[in-house]
C-alpha cells in the first residue's frame, strides 16, 4: 500500500448487510456478472466482519481494521494507525499518524468524500453525523437511503458529479455505503409485497440490482487514473436463520462477509 498511496485513487464500497453465502451463490450462478469479473479468480473472499452492525463495523474499518480473512492469522493489514506492538502492521502496510484512515489520507493529500446510504450516514442528527463527519465532503439524500428502490443509481449520479468536479491532479478517496441490501429490500424482488416482507430471496434480488449498475461506478472511479478498490460487506444479516432475524447479534450469517480488493486500471481517456 505504500506504493499505492499518493499514486492511485482509492475506492471503498461497503455493500451494507450483504451476506457472504448469498454473494457467493449469485457469483457462482452467474447472476452478478459485473461484480464477478472484477473479483480475483472470480470469487469473493470469505472474511470475518470487524463488527456486527453498521456503526461498529465502520468505526473499525475507518481505523484500518478491514474484514479479516476467515482463517487463522495473524493477517497483515492494508492500513494501520501507528501503534506500538501491533502484530498486523507489516512493511507493506500503509501506516498513518492520525486517529483514523480518513484523516490519514487527507493528510497525505487526498480529497476524502463520503456518499452515505443507511441511517448512520444520513446526517439527520448527531449520531448520523459521526461517520460522515470524518470526511472533508459528505453527501446524503433520502433517495440514497434504505427505502429508495433507486438508491444505488442516485448514489452513482452523485459520485459521477463529484469525480467530474475534481482537478485532474487531485487524488481521491471515495467511500460509498450502499443501502440497497439493507432492509427493507422486498421491493427489489418481482412480485414481492410489503406484507410478505424481506427474505433471503429479496436480499439476493437487491444484490442483482446493485450489480446491474456498479459498472458505471467503476467506470467513474477509473476515469482519472488507476484506482485501488475494496468492495466488501460490513456485516451480514439473518432471515430466520436458527430463529434469528436481523443483525447486531452473534450468528455466523452476521459475522461472515464477502470481501474483494483489486485495481481498476485507468481508462484510455485518463491515460
């Protein structure tokens, strides 16, 4: 990461609440072609979330604790605050001297931009302002939120505007919290009703919706220069698994998340 920071743009996408098993099944079945073609070896990596709900998980990720490979470690981290005794900070880790990654990247000359989705990014009150308040620039509108059937499309519209307005030599750290997978998601499944509510099937349909549009976000992210991207879930959720519904609980469907990191090579227009 020490070769990446200062050279490339950065994109962090959290597919809020996405379950690993659903992401894996859809990728294997060819139902998410735009995401799958970017995944190393065409598959998601199975990882453990740093928190079991949005606020906790993002606080950890913004401190440099991205989801951890679901196998014995220790696992060197991409980013880490300078901290004596850290066993996951190695020579390839980008070390920052601020309390969080966002301000660390700002200190390194990046424009830090948040495009929020779920309520913890809505800036409608003190709690919903903590996470977006870490960024130099933050955006949220009701159409970006969980009740909007076109939330991801509207978020991409804003991302395109932000990227188009930057000077060519300005490095960018763009964070997008995608709300489409979060409940309510029943409206993404053809024929579903609000009375029936959300299900594992509507969760999968929401991921297919995201996949139909994510290529446009990737195109914008690589339009200026090469971009290093991390796409992951912040936590999963349950739909009646072992009697559980929702998240902020200790079920494997909540703790196990999909993760991928890859480069988006610069478009011909940027070269």
